[in-house]
């Protein structure tokens, strides 16, 4: 059975691992160049006060190869589409499985061999590609300092994506018994699950951290400035402006609802400072006159009046984020989720095979 499965799969395997070998050679040749450039320019840039230029040069090198990260995002879906979905659907559609089962090969052995051989190759392809890209991109990633922005393209999660996509394709093929419908279903469900995990599950796999800080209106500025700032590389999940009761009145340190003549959404007129969604404060300072040039900045004392109003009304910025220290725990959690889904689908496929083909 192993020999038969290998003969059916060897062309795809040779192509896939041949491409991996070509990518490995390319990255092995160019990777040390990136490391050398990082060590000779970026590491010492602070002493020469030219870090911006050094970072730009490093990030600009090998732009085409940097696109391999996007390829890695697509690889698990392609595995499910072209390796997982046809694996059983093609056999069930053409009826060749009947011949195999009459050659002293049990249904469980038939399915287990296919899952082990092709599924193992799927995970190996995604894992090796992720390992190579993560190693090669490490100097650029250190400069960009945005690990969560490339969460799907680095580390160990691509192994889980590949395992899940493959198992999903196999299950779809078993249920639909037609290759093309199974491929369509695999692509749709895989994309939907990935989006759901990315938007609604990953941000809460670990309890996020919160920063609450007052807004400030610096002298000479007409816009509020948020004081809550996470460390470089942290993943900001939400950045909200709230009033004294905790009601959201804006985002990103900005007050919403209209636009006053001075400040964003804040009006200073008739001896009062009005903050939409929060309240009104008496203005201790003279109201700005109509002849004042707004382009020259707020009149004297206006910024202080708005700042005192912010404090009186309890307006604050509420920042929710995942710190960089949560990056690898989140990688492991998400890998466990997708691996678990793959195992559940594989188990379901075994049960369905036993019940539908007695």
C-alpha cells in the first residue's frame, strides 16, 4: 500500500521538494549577505547617527525574495486544494478504491497510509519553507520590529495551517466524493477559518494587556495627543478614547463626532469648551475671536482650557495590546488549535469511512 501511494504521489512530491531545494540554495547564498550588511551597518548605525539610512538599505535588499513570505501564506491552502481534496475524492469518483480493497488491504490501512505519507509531506513542505524564510528574514525582521504583522509568515504556525488544510481537503473529498466540489469546499472553509482565527480568536488566546492614560493638549497644538504608547513590536488590538463613564467617544486618541474650529471634534466658543460625547466645561480663558488665524495655531490659553476640560470630564485613552513577549506563546497556541482541528478531521474521516463503506 505504501508503494502504491508513493507511485500516485511521487510526481507532486518531486516537484515540491525540488522547488524547496532551489529556494534553499537561493536563500543560503543571499542570507549571509543580509547578515553581513546588518552587522556592518545597522548594528553600528547609532554611533554614526544614520540608522534611518542603514535600515532603508537593508530593507531594500532582495525585495523579490522578501515576497516568499506571501508564498508561505498561500502554501497551506494550495496543499489542501491540490493534495488533500483529490486524495480520496479521485479514488471515490473513479471507483479505484474497490480494486485496492480487494487486494487484502483494509479500509483503515488504505486511509492511514495515505494520510501518513501525503499528510507528512504536506507538513514537511510547510515547515521547511517556514524555517528557511524565518532564518533568512531575521535581520530584516529585527529592523522592522513588527513580529505580529508577519505572524502567519514566520515561526511554527504554518505547520498547523498545512496539517489543517490537508485534513480538511481529505474530509471534503470523503464527504463529497467529487474532486472539483471538494477543492472548492476546501478553499472556502479554509479561508473562512483562517480569517475567523486571525480576527476573533488570536487576539484573545492570551489575556491582552491594557494601558489607560489621559489625553493631553500641548501648547501650540490643536489636536489631542495620546500618552499611552506600547513598546515597539507590540500588537495594538484597540486604541479607544473614552469618557469618564467608560463610553467610547473616539479612536486613536482622537475625539469623534463633528469637527470644531479648534481641535478635532472639540469646540471652544461662548466661554465654554464642548467635547462631543463627554460634556461641557466652562472656559476660564477668553474665547477666541473670529479674526484669529486658525492656521497659526490656537490662541493663548486655549490649549490649557481644553486640557483642563479633558481632565475634568475624565477623558482617557484606553489601549489594548499583546506584548512581544506573547509572540511565541501565541504561536504555540495557534499551532495547537490547527493541529487539533486536523486530528479531529482525520478521526472523523476514519469514522465516516467505516460507517459509509461497511
